[in-house]
C-alpha cells in the first residue's frame, strides 16, 4: 500500500507528547511491502536543530486561503525507510511553540492547520503512485476527511483513496469561531449539528469523525469510554452515531529509541537478564543529577508528564509531603499548567534533598528518570493510551496508575494478579486512593525485594513494541479498502 501519515508532530523532528512518538514509530514498523510518507509542517528552527539532512524538493504547492495566495515549498527528510515531506510557511509554522505559547493556542491555529490539510491533500493527489490510505491524526488534520469527501471528491489521484482518522486525545477537538468558515473556504454544507458544527462553532474533530472511512482511538478501553458522558467530552452521542466505524488499537513504543540496553543517555546500560546493577547505577546518577540524597533504599518516584488536569497532578500534590516524610524521593519532569508548576516548585524548594522538579522539555532527563526511578506515577483522570507507563515497564520501573483507558489495557495490577503483575492500579480518582496503593507498593519495595524483582521482570518482559499494533493497523487499512469496493 501507498500510505500517507498526516500529522502535526513526529519524533525525532518535533514533539510535544505521545502523538509524536506514534507518528515517528508506527510507519517504521509497517515493513517492506508498504511505502509510507509522513507529511507535517516545517517548523524550521526546531527541525533544523534535530540535525537531520533536509533537502529542498524544488517543488511547491500553491493554495488560495484567507484572501491570500500562499506558495508553500516542500522539503524532504529521510529517516530509515520513511520519507518526510515538510510544508514550509514560515510566518505560520516557524514559531516558538507548535500550537501556542504559555498554555494558550495561537489565534490563527485553524488557518495554520487548514492550510496544512489542503497542501497535504494536494501532495497526496500528485503522488507518483496513487495514495491508498491517508492516515490522519488528531484535530490538526481533522478537516482532511471532510475535504476529501467534498471538495477533493473527484480529484484525479484520490478516487481510490481511503481515509483513517486516529483520535489520540478527545479532549482537544480544535474548536474555532464560525467566521473562519468562509475565510478558509470550508465545506459549509456540513456546518450543522450532524456535521462539524458544535454549539455554533467549528469543531475539527467532528469533521473528521463524520467523514472518515474508519475512526480509531489508541486503546480499546478508551474506545469504549468515549461513548460515555464521563469521557466523551460532549461528543459521546455523536460518536455513538458513528460507532460502527470506531475501533481501538493500543499504541506501542519505539524499542530502538527506548532500549535500556543501548540507551545513550543512561549512566549504565542494563538488560532484562541482569537489571539490578545497571538500574542501581542509574538511580544513583539520577539522585546525583537532581541533588537528592544518594540512598539506594529510598524509593524514587518518577513523573514524566505534561502538567495538565488530565494527568491527575492534583491527586499527587496533596500526598507529596507525607510521602517525602515517609522516606520517598520524587523527581518530576514536566511543564504545563502554571499553578501545578508553582506548587511543585514550592515543595521542591522546601525539600530540595528529597524532591526535584524540572519544567523543561528534556529528552535525556526523561530517559534517566525512566531508568533511575523505582516507580513511575501516572494517576491520570483519563488516558487514551499513555506511553510513559509502557516506557517505564520496559525500563523495569513499575508504574502506579489509575485504571483508565490505555493504562488499564497495558498494566497488570499486582494486587489482582500476584504472579503476572507489572505495576499497581487504583480506581477512584482521589488522593486517598492513590496514597493507599502507593503505600502498598512502597511496602512491597522495602520488604519483599524478591517479589519486586519478579514484578520488574514481568514488566520488562512485556511486549510493548509496535509489532502487534502495526499488524492491526494494516488489517484496518485493508478492511477499509475492501469495504469501499
Ligand atoms: P501525552 O501524549 O498525553 O502527553 P503520553 O504518555 O502518551 O502522554 O506520551 C508522553 C510522551 O512525552 C512520552 O514519550 C514522555 O516521555 C514525553 N514527555 C512528556 N513530558 C516530557 C518532558 N517534559 N520532557 C521530555 N519528554 C516528555
């Protein structure tokens, strides 16, 4: 198949979260018979910094939008077997943040991404070999399915093309004022409640759901959860109307990048065969780096996360002082909500030998936390899939998670399955429930090192690679193509 991935971020070029990891890794996992091209915006300064060789393609796409003619040159990068096409438009994409700054989105985000969507469709239409599948990711590509079914319907090169839309996080739907409709030339015949209208506004996620040939989310539990009012973000009824085309496929992680045996950022590499010494060295290096007391017996609790309500940071904060008082240490890497950043930094300033906070986006430190911690905290209120818990398990760090979405699908709770456990789970989204399970986990860490080693072994042995998921996606593509015949 000739497959196009269209997305707003991809590792290793530009990343704000798990979406980038998925778009970076999944195409590489498809294997030889398929050709995959990733189309994304050219965030010039950021992408130049990644050090990859960029080729100007001597090719551009011209789009008339918002009263202007925009000529978008296309650049190319090759990473292993996958080709990246990067859409240049410096005034729109070469900015400080990918989507906005200081927690807010750019006011012209709809212009930025509808332009990107149109250029991507033009590139797919002009491809040497007709595009079989356009695989779109999240609201930033949400207009593509609808444009393909309307304005691009009879476009030569796209007649046989099918479109898949992946929801990586339903909480971000891409909602904008209706006056953009005419400025951007959107297919307004679909601007109604059964289309992409949402309380008088434009909703990119709805546009995708209504028009895509297949919709999937990134875990099976989340695919069920989003049909309920608790998790549906006001789209549960609308999703229910389209549930025949909704499936769930759990993400994997890129085990070339996330590999404790070869990870260049670690003080000491280690393998599943003998993890103890390597992990102990990584823990010591992490404690030193963070200015914490160097104590092998202190349980180190790691957090690598956006600091957003979704991630249950408010369940952690009230517990921090008691945990530190009980001899735990804590390392937090993440940025986001300024209120959470302030509270965490305040505590780290008071307990500087027991707690460290870094609000940067720091890839090496993330690797060091996954390796050097004993447990990873991820008490999410909702979690479409979650990659951090899978990375942690692969590094022998046991996740403490809330039983929701992909966390429920990928972690096996020790307290339910003593033999097969790979982490610890709780249900109620309360600080008390998190505290209870963490205290049990810390007790096990301190008193039953052999059980802990077994759990660590279970966690490291779990297959978190993309192999099975890539197979499921290829099956989904094939089913979608057959259905359309
Ligand atoms: P989400 O996509 O909701 O943010 P995921 O668990 O799916 O959460 O993916 C998060 C990814 O982003 C992981 O690869 C994690 O290591 C990484 N990450 C999150 N915050 C940071 C940070 N501050 N620095 C480095 N990596 C981070």
